[in-house]
């Protein structure tokens, strides 16, 4: 029976296999042990030969080329590719709605988390947003193995020789901090890219300190052709450390594959206030000319831009519309020229100096004009007329305009400069009774704009592996509440200890991860209360339905709301060492006299549910699928997503033929047992044969 490997992917071996398919002559073998009796070998790449395969000239040696380099880059790549024997352990007591939620909160180092997620979420994440720690020149809380000391950096970077002599005048070690920061980001972004869907995108918040470097780094990882924009965000909090009040930060936007032709849009700001006023005017049956005066007052009061104020006229149904100039837009060329007859006077209208924007056929089609006759003429309250989607003044002396309704253009392209009135710090304070436990958290409005900019009709996964204040989770839940979306979040946060002098520590929070989880709990409760209040308010509104129709509509709405149940829960999974003892990975390393100590290859402090989640990781099964427990022939069995996977971890030889026959009747896609559950090897073989006979499609493995 095949065993699960129970460790993360080995990207080095996979990459060697890919190269071997293309250039088998470039693959060689080297010894990995010094034992002359039992020699072991592994495949490696002959890089000198590979270089020659990829060149049409004789390769002498390394050449200068355009790239971003720093001391520690190779170690960072090695760190990204190296497998780890770790797992995710479920923590029900810290979770919310563990059995039903599709959201995850992973507590631990994000490098480990990204490795562990490679099997389960490879090519499945729609959007990544990260707000990594900005480089302040201090030691990083993410202190990976490749971080260097100051002396090591000076030696590696050529500022000192091996004897300790300075070789260049600039002895500043500031470059070391850039190197450490880039190494930290390089390994994580390499792994993160694997998780993105083909049409996936990543947003990276950064300040001016590393903006140039992270841009070059992302060009290398994602491809320069997949860079979309560097967005400037007005944070409205000036930082004055260089004689200038800096009030902006950057958000880099990359796509995984530019061939998917992504389009990023954003909703026009202030629409809620506008539509609320329109609804009031319509219900009060306000005269259209007076309604237009009221809408213009709102525009002036809120200082809307041209993208909104253009729509300042009402049709008979109180739809806001605006006029678009019909003249040819290019000052150096000329557009089509043709005669347009005014629908009321029957005379030709004034033609634009540079010709019309549209061809004659396009104009006539939009104006519902056939053979010079207008099919539908609607007279407006000011005497002007609307023919189809073309507006004409009261006479021919004014050029006609095309018509666009506001509700047809509620969105425009995502802007490269963003500014919002909301404040992330105040949002956190409102949730934590006036306490702000984070420094300058991002406002949810900023993230809601980013997350809704690249729409999809499918339920999508949103990942943030520098969770911090958990604004990402808050924004995802808020968006789902607004549009009945099915977005799911995965948050990753290191349990960074809180300073004992901090307000957070005094309030009982030992680390940042605890505050992040509490923020999600409180934000979820707040959003649900607001939804309940809104639904109650809607139910109380007077309408034209009969009582029977009201009851029917309420039932339909309740069924709809039930089918669109807002998910504000999350499963907490904590990164820990593998559930398996070392003997599982290196059975040959155990001496004969130690065999009695390793009767069971699973650690004593691990539960069956711990084992289940490591199996899910190893088998690449979605970590948010529903899990149920059933008792079959007296044995406890986990079922994941119905029959997607069945797992039984009983020990002491309790897995017998009768039990396996009952389990095989369920015909699960996969089934996994614990080694200690079999009495002996013959029992293991019998179990495999039972499944081959009763459920031949079932994949059977053990741990």
C-alpha cells in the first residue's frame, strides 16, 4: 500500500524533471552519502552543459546582464524550493463556525504556509493582496535562514576581503537591510505566484523605501509584461522626515498572465447618496425641473467630479442622463460630414467644425432614424426632445448630443490615483472600543475598491499572507454583504509577540495573530447586525403589493437570503511540526535497538483531526470542505465533502475485513488508514484487495 509523503512539495526535484524532459543530456547523478556499501544517488543538472544547450555560441563563463542581484538571492531561491515536514493543526476553539465556513486563518510563518498550500491551492487563487512590513532598517520578524550578519554582508558584497580589510570607501551596511528584505520577499512571492489562477492578480502595498526594488523583483517573478500599474494611494497622514509632507504610498498591480486581457474597474464614488435622493424625489413625485435642481445641489454640496455631474437631467422615469458631445475628438483630423435633420423644425442642424464623431449609419441607428424619419420622438419638460439615444435642442441652431444614462456607467476604469475619506485606524477603534492596536491599518474602502476591480461570477479565493490587522478579511466580508458575493479569504499571520508595554498586551492579546482573529470576529458580527437592521427596514417599507403578495415576496427574499448566507466564519489552522515522528521520513536511520521505541510512527500529542488535515494537505484537498464523522462497525471515520475522502485512524490492528467491506460500500474517491491500524502486512494487502473488488476507483493509502 502506497504511503503519503506527508511533507510539502520539492520544487527542485520538479524543476529538474521538467529540464530532463527537454534536455536529458544535461541531467547527471551525484552521490548523496558517504556510505561505500549502500551508496545513494540523486539527479542534478550539469549547468555548464545546459548553458551551452541554450546558446548558439561558445559559452566561456558568466557575463554581465540586466538583472537585480543582491547577496542572499540564491539562498532565498533555495529556501523557496526546499520542502518542509510541517503541517497545519486545526484549532476549533479559536475558529468561528468551523464546520460550515469556507474561510481560513493560518497562524504561523507565511513562508511555511505558502509551501503547505501549494498542493491545495495551486492555480486557484483569484487575488492576492499583501501589505508587507516596510523596510525600516531593523531586523525583520521574518528572520529566515538566509538573513546575514553585517560582517557576512560586507564580505559577500565585496566591501571587505577575507582578511577583514575594507576594499571600498562606502562602508555603510544599509545595503544589507535591502538584501535581507528582498530575500524575505523573493522566496514568498515566488511561491505566491504558483497559487494564482491564470487570470489572477496581485496587489502589493509599499512605501518609497523599497518601491523601486520590489518593482524590479516583481518584474523578474511575474514578468515585466504582466505589470499593470503602480497606483498611488493618498493615505492623508503626512510623514515629514525629509522636509516634505509625504501623504502617499504605492500599490503595485501585476497579473499572472497579461494574455487574459484583464480589465480593472471601480464604482463611481458617491452613487449611494445620489440614488437615495433620486428615490426620494421619485416617491414624492417632484416635478422634473425641480428634481434636476435638487440633484445639482447635491453635486455641488459633495463636490462631485465631471464623471458624475455630467448626469444632471431626468427622463420621465426619473433616470438620470447626461449629454456627450458629438463632434470629432481629434483636433488634427476630420470626421464624417453629413446632414442631420432636426426632428421638430425639419431643418438641418448645425454641424460640428471638425465633422461628426460617428458615421452616418451609427448616428441614424442610435437616433431611431429611418429614411430621414424619426421613429420615436419624446418631448422633454424643457421643450427639447429625445430620439432614441440622441438629444436635440428646441431648434436646429444647437448641435445634438448623444445620451448616456448614469446607471449604464456606474463604473469606470480603476484610477491610478486613489483617495478616500475613510480611515483604517478609526475603523479598528470602532471595533475595539476606541483602542487601535495597529499602526496605520489600511481602510476597508481601499481594499473593497481593489477587490471588486476585477470581477468574476465564480466564487473566488482572496489571499493575504501578511494579514496584520486583517483588513483583507473585513473587506471581503463587507463586499459579500453588499453584493451577495461568494468570495473566500485565506489569511496568514505570524504570532508576533506584542510588546508588554503595548495597549494590546495590557488588553490580554499576547500576539498580533490573536488581535487579527478578534478583528475578524468583531467585524463579522458588526456586518451581520447591519444586514439584519437593513432587512428589517426594507420589510417595513410601504409598497403596492397586497398582503398575500407581500408574504410571498418575503418568503422568496428569505429563501434568497438563505441561499446567499453571509460567511463570516473562519477555520483557524496553526503551523506546527509534522504529526509524524522522524522515523516516518528516515526509517533507515533507526538502529536495531531503537525499534521498540518506534512502534507507532505518529507523535503522541496529535489528534485524529490533526492527522486528517495533514492528509488533506498531502493529497491536495481543499482545506475548507465540509467534514463529518460517522461510526462504521464501531470505528470512527471522517468523511470529507461527502465521499471525496474517507479517513480512519484507529490503531491496535482494529482495521479488519468486515469494517473495510462496509466502508468500501460507500465508494469513496480516496481512503486513508493509519499503519498501526493493521494487524500485519497481510491485513494491509487484504484491505487493498477488498477495495479493488468492491470499489475499484477508490485510491487507498496509509500513513
